[in-house]
C-alpha cells in the first residue's frame, strides 16, 4: 500500500499563523539588538581603557612617578649647577699641514752617463754624502788638457817677464829703444792674461770633474732615485735632469691659514694691548695629529705673511716645531691651536647644558621658586671641557645641566645641585 507521508509541520508555524505571533517576534528581535549594542559599547570601553593603560606605561619615568604618587605639581627632577668663573686664555684652532724647512731637488750639473747610485732610497743622509756618480773619464781628460795649457802659459809668461826685465836694463844703457821696451811690456801683459785664462780653464775642468760626484747639499731624508744607472743625464744650470729630492726633518714647519675675521681680531687685540702681534712675538702653538685626542706637541709662531690671499681671503701663517724623532713628515695634516686672546675672567658651564633653537643658543635656569626659565646666551670656545659663555649668564645663576629634555617654559622643576668642575671631568673622561 503506497501513500504519501504527511509533511511535518514547521515548529513555529503555529506561532506565525496565530494572530499575536508577529508582534512577539518583533519584540524578540528588538531585545536581541539592544543586547548586541550594549555588548559593543562594553567592548569599546574596554579597548579605550587598554589604550590608556598602554599610553600610561610609555610615559617618562618622571611623569609616571608624578602621576602615580600625585606629585605633578613638583615637576621633573633636574640637576643644576652654578657656572665656574676663572682666569683663562682662549686658543683658536686651525687645520694645516707640515712642510720641510729645506726642500732640495737633486739635479745633475754635468752631462754624462750615470754610473753609480750610492744611497738607499728613503734613508737619512748627511750633508756631503755621495749620492750619484757620473762617468768621470771625459772630465779627467779635459782636466789634463787644461793643466797642459796652463803649463804652456806659465812658460810663456816667464819668458815674457824675463824679456821685459832685460829690456829695462838695456834701455838704461841706451842699447835698445824705448819702443822695444814698450813692446816687451805689452807682450808680458798678454802672457799674464793668457796664463790667467789657462788657470780659469783648468779650474773649470776641476769643477766639472768634481760635479761628477753628486753629493747631498743638506742633511735630511732622501727620496728614491728617479733615474736608473746607465742612463745619459743632462746637466747644466737650467734644465738639468732631476735625480731625487732631499727634505730636512728637524726642525719642521706647520703652515696654516687664518680667515680675514681672525686676522682683524688679532690686529684689534694688538692695538688694544691685549695680545701682541704675531709679527713681533713668537706666540706659543700646540699641535695634534689626526690620530691624537690632545694637543700635545708644542711650537712657536714664526711667520705671518704680508698680505691676504685674494682668491681665498685668508692670511698664511707658519709655526716652527722641533722634530727630533722624525714623527712629523712633510705633507702630513694636523690641527693647530694658536693663542687667541689675553688672560681674562670667563664664565664656564658644561657644554651639555646648552640647548639649540634654530640659530639661537639658550640654557634653562632654575628660579628661586623652582621653576624653569629660558635664558639666551652667546657662546665662546670649549676650554678644559667647559663652554665659555660670553654674554647672557651671571656667575650666580643656577643652570640646568641635566634633565633639560623634560623641562617646560616656566614649568615646575625639582633641582638637585651638582658641581660644574666635576661634570667637566666626567665629560672629558
């Protein structure tokens, strides 16, 4: 028997078919929506609280401490110190290079074949040491000819002198005429001139032979040989072959240039009697090399040029320094400190206390009621680890030297005293 199985009725079909079913479903949906909205608001509030907690955890230690213990009114803890006041002299710094006092090019004075090189490249040579030798045989032959010519001139001179003396005696007896005596006198003078010429020729031949041995004209360090043995070199007063160079080692120059502003400063200091001119007094200088931290090498200013360079607007200066160990080499760079002022009372603070606002330099001061006050200053150089303050700071001021990053203008602070000299020692260390 086959038949259709009746379909199961929907569970809520009765509710939908009942007269009040629609209103009850609407009420349920409204209730569910309200629940969802309430839950969303709760979650949003929890997220805001979490973000606030994260931000609070990232606050600075001072702000977090102040927020936690209710000390907002006290402000951040900062270190303050009074400026140091003492007598100083300023040193101006310049970049320059070392130059040899004597720098000689070794050139041949006679032409010939180079037969010997008598030095080791780069070694120290003493004045008069043999460096090169040119084949001397042609010059020995020339000297021999000159000596023979001189001997002939000596014989001719002796004969002319004897003839003249004999003629003087004969003219007294009227055995010969005065005209003959005069001719003999002229012959004697010609013989004397010929003898002098022959002597000069021989002396020149001796010099040429001597010049075949090229010796060191100064003591110093020699370069390598620029010409190998066996080459034909050209000699002469101009255009001689360059064989090598020798530079002196001790003492040595340090040359530098100063700006026009620095030159004018020194001139005004000299006119005011504060600092004497470098042309009249050899001021002390200090030099450090590129791998050194301290200006440990001392010297003296020895030269100031007579005019400024038109292309650069700078004045050339030179210091002379001892170099017994040969540490300084010509061409080496270095930094030089030159005495730049007279002695005066200076106000000094740690350089870390100086703040920058675009082109303006300032420091934070602690007022009597523990508030931060901004003070613009004019700075000078660093001396012994401390910065010179030329203008804007009184010696009895209380300067914020640490913790300035947390300071607000006219904001409260908690100053803790420190010693400026101790801070300078820590900074240098």
